[in-house]
C-alpha cells in the first residue's frame, strides 16, 4: 500500500508542485489550503489530488482537518509543512498584526500540524516531516523581520524535533528555497526581477517549484532514513551556508 502524504498550502505555488511530484512518486496525497477556492478547485480538477481547507495557524482546525484526511486516505506518514505567508514592511512600520499573522502561520503552523500527526508517527515507528523554510530564515532579509524570524524558528524546530523523532524512525528535515518562480515572485515587476533579484543569483535565474519538489521527494523516501535534522539549501548559489 502506498504511503499517505499531506502537504500544507498544497494547491498552488511550490506546494502544488510538491503534491504533483509526490503523487508521481506513488504517494496518496492530500493538499491543504487556506481559502482560495478557485485555485484549489482548479488544482483538484487538473490533478485529481484531494483538497482539504483549513487554517494551519489554528490548532483545533488542524486537529479536525488531519482527522478528516486520515479517515479518507489513511494515516499520514509524510507531512510537508509548506503553507506560508508574507506581510512585508520595514520594522518601524510593522504592526503587531503583521508580526502575529506571519509567526502564527509560518512558525506556529508547524507546531499545530506536526503535533497532530506526531503520536501516530511514533506509534507506527515511521514518519517524514519536511519543513519549507527559506533562504531569508538563514540570512535575514530587510523588510521581512517577521518572516525571517519565523523561518529561522522553523530551522530550530526542525533540529530539536529531529532528535526526538530519531529513535522512532521519524526524520525531520528542512528545505531552504531561494527565489522560486511562483506567482508571488513573478508578481514582482520585471525590471526589479531582472535588475535587482536575478543578478544576486549565481545560476542566473529563478528556481522552479519542481526543483523544490524533487528535494521533498528525496527527503520523504524510505531510503533517506539516515538524514535527519538537516537543512537542504536550494538557492542557485545565492547564499552559501
Ligand atoms: P504561495 O503564496 O504561492 O502559496 C501559499 C499556499 O499556502 C497556498 O496554497 C495557500 O492557500 C496556503 N496557505 C497560506 N496560509 C495558509 C494557512 N494559514 N493555512 C493553510 N494554508 C495556507 O506560496 P509559495 O509557493 O511561494 O511558498 C510556499 C512556501 O515556500 C512558503 O512557506 C514560503 O514561505 C516558502 N518559500 C517561498 C519562496 C519563493 O520564492 N516563492 C522562497 C523561499 C521560501 P490559499 O491558496 O488558499 O491561499
């Protein structure tokens, strides 16, 4: 029987590419999303992948959503914490709401999701948790104090939880993408992309969502069991850790 994978924020951008790659690799996949019904329905119609709406920043919503996924697809063996948002501005203009929204989704979301699959993974002595952090969690980025703090927190979460999961054959790893050509990045004016962003990337282009998806498939596999607590950097050479 194929393994079950749940991808948060799986209906567009990097998450959608992850769902498609996991499905192609033989997983039964569930894609969570927050509220963009149009994108989610189009994704479901195009791929046949099951979609489930809930807010990862809400613990009770996660508990209910995960129970629904497990009743429809079976126990979750691979969890990809991919859902993320930005609320960018310089720190002196950052409101408590902008801080809280990003921390609640991008960091507390990892607790809410992972905590609700952890006991099952421990009981079955198998699990793969893959957290999509960011280059900006590694290096910091002006205008993104909230986002950089949350994404750096994701790395601490990964390293600590990996140590707890190891004896139960549960791996916990992070991926730090650089600039990836999702809607969010493609929305940046072409002049800014070409003159300011792409010149910072030694390979001379944006990354593709599929390039991050391949990292996920690698870390999710049964054969990757010796890799835990690690950070896989995929940024075209922009920041060498
Ligand atoms: P997108 O904005 O394209 O997609 C975000 C997805 O997350 C959507 O499916 C969205 O659902 C979902 N989502 C957002 N908030 C919540 C929530 N509270 N609960 C459930 N789902 C939620 O993002 P990207 O594909 O660009 O980014 C994916 C991940 O990769 C993020 O964590 C991001 O920080 C990280 N990343 C992205 C980079 C990039 O260059 N794009 C670079 C480095 C890291 P809905 O469609 O319903 O809104």
